[in-house]
C-alpha cells in the first residue's frame, strides 16, 4: 500500500514525463522482440544452410525478408540481431535518462515544497522538533527519497521489459514458458519476504542518521564551550559511538540489497536449465528452443534486479515517511497571515488587547495594550 501511494504521488507530479518513458519502453520492446526472433534463423542457417529442416518460425521470417527484397543469408540475420540489440540498448539508455530527469525534478520539487512549508510554520515547530531530524531530512533523507523515485522508475522499466521479453517465448511455446516462469516465481517468493527486513533496516538507518546529524550539530554549535571545559574527548567519543551505530545498520542494508541480486542468479539458472528439458520433451525445434532460451535468459536477471529494487525501495520508504511527517507537522504549525500587505511604518505600532500563549504552556501575554513609536525600541522579558 505504501509503495502504491508513493507511486501515485510521483505520477501525479510529472505525468507527461512518465507517459514519455512508457512510450520509449514500447519502442524498446519492439526492438527487443525483433532481436529475440532473429535468433531462430541464425541458428537454423548455421545448422541447415539449405533451410530444409528449418523451423516454422525461421521459414516465416525468411518469407517476410524475401517479400521486402532483403537478403536471407546468415550475415543479414546476424546484422539484424546486432542492430536490434544496439537500438534496444540505446532506447534503454534514453529511458534511464528520462528516469533520472524525473528523479531530480521530483527531488527539487519536494525540497522546495518542504522549505516553503517549514518557513511558513511558527517558531514553535522548530523549537519543538528535533534539530538533528530536521537537518538530516534536508541533508540525506530527501536525497534518499529522490533515490526511491529513481528506483521506482527502474522497477517499472524492468517489469515492462520482463513482460516484453515474455511475449515471444509465450507465442512459440506457452507451456514451456509458463513452467519456467512458475519456477522463477517460486524461487523468487522467499526473497519477497525480505522486504520487511529491508524496511526495518531502512527505518533504523534513518533513526541513527538523525542521531548522528544531531550530535554533529550540537558539537559544532558548542565548540567554544567544549574546548573551554576540555570536553572534546567525550564529544568525539559520543560522535564516534553514533557513527558506529549508523555504520552497522547501513552495511547490513547495503549487503542485503546486493545479496538478493547475487543469490537469484544461480537460483534462476535452475528454471532455465529445466526449460531445456521441457523443450526436448515437447519436441520443439532447436532454433525455436534457442529463441525461448534467449528470451528467458534475458528475463531471469531482470527478475533478480526487480526483486532487489523492490526490497531496496522498501528500505527507502522510512526516508520518504520522515519527509512527509515533518511536512505534515510544519503544516499543523502554519503561522496565520492576513491579506493586508505591510508597505511602510507611518507613526507607530499599536497593540490593543493582544493575548498570546505558546502551545502547552501557561498564557504569556494577556490583553496587552502597547504603543511603540516609530524609531523607538521596546523590550519584552519575563522571569521564565
């Protein structure tokens, strides 16, 4: 649910950019499909140059080439294969570029929105909030939120690619493809449960980062006092303890993200090898088997990458939640303002029956009547 709300916010901010990236994905999918299909005639022409025992898929492609007046040699199909791969990867680079543009547009929009919300809030918001949390939110958590936006885009791109790469194998032999896909999903199922652990590690990473940033801020602000009283060793140790706590949880989170990619690769090969046996049992021509294997070989790394992105995205959710929580708190402390614009001070500032109370405190001012003449200053002070 959190990921869906997160995705909805990203799309609602920049729908045109996302629609453009979807268009690029469709074009990339067309090139990917042709690259997979071109494997069949390459294998057949290599094994049977005379095409006497060629697969039905190869014969259809050769017929299409002849109708277009194109050569039907192995060189022509290899050239087509390489060209389609180049175009597919070129469009993927363009998609990555678009996703990075979206990431930094959203990041800029979010940072500016938070600054605006914070500086519309009353001072009580800053005095009642943890300063380390506020500072860390702008230093790191907003950047992590930007990373989450980028990873969400990659998650969509990878999922789209998996769908595209499945089309050709499904057309050739839907039974084998579904068996391979089922095995791949069953292998991936336990790894989906790691998302909860990723979220907990992400929440702890955000908490320790808040503490670390707060201690750094306190030490820098109190540097004169620390040096004057010879407390620098204690201050340094306090900072290092906070750093170690943050280091431990960050290492765990990063190793977990990378481990999912590494573990799925050998496990995914089980599904791929199983597919070879099923294609033999179903007596699928070797050229079409090569097409199926090539398509599935492209899918399995994408599944592992998608799983890693999903769990990594879960780990970044606490950063996003902290950004939104502070934004909500600042909105609740929003300072009221009227529509009358202050242009200049004519004679004096006049207060009539003004009362004021800080939240959760006793009344500070009660029906104050005061006149401050232009060019004069008056000071308010109390015992508390």
